[in-house]
């Protein structure tokens, strides 16, 4: 198939490369010329395991090409995947402006075409967006007399840091479509993917993504609160949750059910806010969902308090991105924690191998340069520097680097392991005291 992919961020870039590897001819479209040039040079514009090699291979084979010219991409293809961002406003309402702009561009590009064209929304969007935003925008600029346009929804279920594996082995391939032609095209496009095809309505497919992300966010907070309870009662937090996750009969996945630190990133916080906003608009009461973000923020405040409780000034932080093996700083709880420590006047050094200014492009580069320049100035690429600097070492994400730092600490250095991976002595109440009232 000939496929155009609009938006070459995490989702679009990985999707385009994997489809090209599976034998399709893919035109990646993005207004960011840095991303376009990097892909055409055979380089990944994002930090993602194995993506550099994959892009180099498919570009050399002539199956992937990036371009800022969306019109040319539409004319050369029969199906477009929309993978642009849907950032949230301060009050939670998602912004679908980028989806509308791409829809209008596609509509203009289809003027004069006779063959049918299919447009599939892969971006996360609230129910009704595919039809009321994307299709409406296409029709606005296409006008009467154009080709027949089919629309569908195909949410992604890829985790940053494991995106290629998740593309190849998804929990299912979700197709939201009203017309069987769209289902047939997407079945053909995903023929090489190891995942069950699940077909539903467009609106149901849109909401499944929000339901999944809201539940993932809930699982992180639930595990952390159970971890806090286990610490207080003298139990082993990781052991408690490991056994809890053995129950597969109620379809509970072990993913995210590991006591650790707060969640962050470009999806979970934004999509929980979006779902809450949608509920408010419909007068739907959501007390459990409303508790997710406050609970998550409590983890960050508590982490700051734990560091401050040592009364020491020099702090080393291992891990800045919201999770390992990614350079994504959007809504990272570690960024919030570091900013709080700086605000308290502490001398902080930060090490994260994936967060390197030279490799950041587009939104990530602008974010670190304009939103957190004070953190950029304390980033170091020397592991020995953070080992020597910190009177207190904060581990924000598990990694080989974090393990090396922990192993090299002296007896005079304190550690705050937010991942509960390397240090487990977080018991706040002695077992003897607990026994007095149990």
C-alpha cells in the first residue's frame, strides 16, 4: 500500500518506519524541516531503541520518504494516517487544532481527484473528533464534487521506549470504522502485525484509548499508595504488588502495577484531564478519576519532602525524562521535583543519558530551551560528576547508570530511591508499633 503519515513525532515516526519495514511505501509529512531532513538522512529524530537502524534501512530501500509537502504525499497515496499532537489546555480541554489544520490541508489536496481516499485518525482524541473535527475540516476545503472520502479511527497502544515492539505485538489492532472499506484497508496495512483485529464504531475506538490511558494512570497511583501502605506496615512493597499481579482472572495486567514514582509524559496526565473535562461537560460525576492527579502530585510533594528532610545542600538526580529510554520531558515528575529543589536553594546536578540537547529537535528542544533553561544549565553528561557531587542522590528511573551510581556511593551519601528498585528500607512505622493496634 501507499500510505501517508501526517506528524512525525513519537507515534508518527515509529508508525511510518514500521509500515515501511513491512513492505508499504510511506510518505511521512511534517512541518518541522529538521525532522524531515533527519529522516531522509536515515536518522531518527527521537530517542527510541532500534529506531535509528530501522529508519536507516527503510530509507535506503526507498520505502520511506519524509516531506513537508502534504499535497504531494496525498496525491501519491490512497490512505492517510493522522498522528499529530493533541495537547491539553490548562483546564483540561484537549486542543484538536492540529487535526483540523491537517484535515483542511488534505481537503484542498483532494480537489480534482477522482479515486476515493481514506483518512484515519491515529492521534488520541475524544469521541466525535474524527467526524466533527477531522471529516468536517476535510469537507470544508474539499467542497462539492470531490472524491468519496472515508474516515476511521485507529488508536495506537505504543509505549515510549518500547514502541517498535509494541507496534509489532500490540494488545490488539483497534479499528474504528463505519464503512467496511476502511476496515479492509487497515487489515491489509496491518497484515504483518502480531495482534488481533478488533473492529468497533469510530466513537467507541476513540474512547477506548482514553479508557486505557485513564486506567494506566489509575494503576500507577494505586500501586504507589499500596506501596506506601506496605512501607508503613512493615511489608515488602514490591513483593505485595508482585503477588497481587498474579491474579489474571479479572483481566488485570501487571503493567504499571509496580510501586515507584509518579507518572508523567505526553499522554497520561493530558488524557486524564481531557476525560475529566468531557465528563464535566456532560454533568457526569467521576470521583475516582478526579482523585488520580491529586494522588500523583502527592507523590512528587512527598519526594521533595524526603530530600529536604536530610538537611543537605548538594543533590544529584539520576533520570530526568518521565521514563527510561526516552528523551521526553513533557510533564515529567522529575522535572517538577528538580524545579522544587532548585527553588529551595539546593545545589542540584542532573544526569540522564537520553536527554542531550544535541539530539533534541522540535517540541522537546523548544521545551528545554524556553520552559526549563535553568535545568538545562545543571545537566551533566558525566556519571562520575553526579557520583561525586551529591550528598543526597535521587534515583528517578531504573537504569544501568542508576545501578552504577548506587554501587559507587560512599557511606556518607544518602539515597532517595523513588523507583523502589535499589533501596527497600522505606518502612515509616516499626512493626512493633503496628502490632499494638492491629
